[in-house]
C-alpha cells in the first residue's frame, strides 16, 4: 500500500480542522442507529436534519442520505439551500474524518501544539495510515461525486473564478467546509496511483486552480471553498487558502 505524504502545513491544517470537527462532534450527541434503509427513505428539507442526526457515526447511512440529496439537487433549477447545507454534513459524516480523530486525539493535539511536527514518527504515521484506509473504506471518490452533484447548483456560473452564489452555504461552519475540502482533496489524490497528498497539493500552488483553470467538478468545489474561506476572517480558512495557492 502506498503511503500518504503530508507536508507540515497540510498536517497542521488537517489536524486543526479535525480537532474543530471533533469538538463539534462532542458537543452533539451521537445519533441513534438509523433503523431504516437509507435507500427506502425520502429525503426532504423538513426531515433531512433528523435523518442526519440519526445517522451520525454511521458512514454508510450518511452516504445513502447524501445520494438522496444529490438526486434531489442535481437537476434542480431552484436547489433548496437547506438541502445544500445538509449535503456538506452528509458528506462529512460519510467520510468520517471527524470521527476518526476521536480515537487519535492525543496525536492531533501534539501535532497542533508543535510537539510532534514530523510526518514519519510511528504515532503520526499510524494516524496517516488510518486516514488512507478511511479514504478507501468510506469510498471518498463516491462521496466526492455525490457532493459535486449536490452542490454544483450552489456555484455561480457567471463568476470568473469558482465562487458560491450569493449566500449559498453561508450557514455552514468554517470547520465543516474545510473538512469537506480535505475530503474532496483526498478523493482527488486517490485518482492517480502512487500520487501522494503533497504531490496533488503542488498542482494548486501556482494559484491557477483557485482561478478556475483545468478543474474537475469536485476541484471546482474545492476552489470555491478555498476562495470563500480565504476571504473570510477565520484562521483555518486562510491557511487552507494558502495551501491551495491563494495569492495576496
């Protein structure tokens, strides 16, 4: 199995957002097991929050809900903003990166405070290996595809660079958007054999992708998230923007 390789900046951003997501996860009770098969559930703006709460901690159920959201939004001329926001939650729950960090909180805290800044130490290497396993087991490529179908209508087709329309996703937290960006980045990393995380990130460093050059559907979402957060007030978002090649 090939190894993920993370530069220090990527490590710090990933750990910071995982920690933020982890704290958010602690602040909300674990959902009850979803008693119904997601394939048989009709997802609507009125019930989606309840369904996502019930599926928290269940990546398969969350993927099922995300697929239903994607089916509702993909060809909608007037996509529902509540379902668009729910797609972010569903994608993050389906990927499960936030939950993964619960079992590795000590490693994350040590990395964020600088006491573990190497990527080849046994403990942190184990965490990165678990992230890689998560990418495969939770089918990040499928999560990315459904997320692109769900949120394509949130992008502004008239913008010269990838941007969200108006107030689209304004009610989604910085941590959740950054976590989604990492899920999409990890999915893109896996598309080419032997490509590392750092290899892929280097394709962003000249800023051309943030400007909209040569993007896949999921990369357009990554760019829109990067542009949105880099122009905000949050430190995590600005660091994500830097990682993706944001120029002053």
